[in-house]
C-alpha cells in the first residue's frame, strides 16, 4: 500500500496553528499601479483665507477660491487606478447610502487626502451652465468653474444663439467668459466640454501598511495604496449662479459646500471643515 501524498507546509504556517503571516510584494504593487493606472493631475487643497470671521462663510467675490472656500495648489502629475465608476446607491439598514461615483487607488507613497482634486486630462465630459449677465461680469468676466476645453453652445433670451468674438469672448487659460455689453441683464446658457475632475470626499482605506521582513534584520515599515472615495466635481458647482441686484450695497457671503463627506452620527464620528 502506497504512502499518502504529503504536501509541503506553506512558509510561515505552523501545523496546528490557526494563523499565518502574509506579506504583499510592494514592488509588484508599484509596478501594477504604474502599468494599470491612469495619468492624473493632483491638486492639493487648502482652506481659503477669505472667510468671514463672524460667519465662517467664504467671500463670493474671492479671486482665489471664487466663493467656494476651498482653493488648490498647482497641479502635480501622478498615477491612480480608478474603478467602480457608478452611482453606488445602496438601501441599507440605516437608509439610502450613496457611496460616490468612483473608487480610486493611489500609489504607495501618495499624500492625497480629503478635498483634493483629481483631474484626468485624457478624458473629456460635458457640462451645462446658466447665469445672468451683470456689469461686473461684463467687465471682469464670468468664471466657468471647470477646466473648460471648448465652449460648444451659447444662447440667450428667446433662444438667440450667441456668436463667438461678436457676442462674447472666452479666456480658456483663466476659464473666464466675457459677455458683450448688449447682453446686460439677460440670461446666458452655455454647453461646455471640460476635463473630467474628481474631488476626494472620503478615505475608505487611509492607513494601509505592512512591516516587510517582520522580525528580521531587514524589517522595514512600508505604506500600501490608499483607497479613496471620489465624486465628480460638478456635484459642488452651482449650475445657476445668479447674482443679487447690482443696487444691493451690502456685501453678502455664501455657505461652503464642503466635499469632505460628513457622518450623520455626530459626536466623535462627525466631520467638519477643520477635519
């Protein structure tokens, strides 16, 4: 009678033990991120100093954050794996839960965090925007919010189609739309083609790490990729930025729609602008 086949014990596993040690190959992880990831532009966010000391609201006419309360540092090139680009709506025990529009996996050494903006230069999407024309917007331009590549359609009251260089001009470098004086007090509707941009609203896996070569002389601490929850930028852009009457003398503030996702539990688990 032949002896039963014997299998080699996996490295790090002891017979009778219920646990084993597994180490990720960080070199392969970095290689996979570079090969499968997409080139992105990462803009580190910071809270703009234009806030009103009494209300905490940003200045609607701030040239840096444009009334959002959140500004960005110059973009840096990076690589990210983006997957699960869907609504992700789940009806759970605690009610409807919107997980966001995409999941992003960063590189192992990434410092991406809440409110940061991720642009994908190779992908373009469409946006619509409507606003009223004031003398201020004629003189200083209407900020278009997005990274606009092309203005595809412009129309004003009664369906009158606007002609470029005649009824308006566009400064694509600064994303400013300059309406002609004849459009004063009218509404203008625009269709735009812009760069796909996401905002980091949550860190699903913020601190991924391992001790490589544990309990050996070559032991070292290594970071693993972060798992980021992303939402399209247009979720925080007011599609109808109508202004107050020009005769209004008192300056007004706007509230900040912070993209950092807050918990509804409150207390220790709640979030805020200072988080």
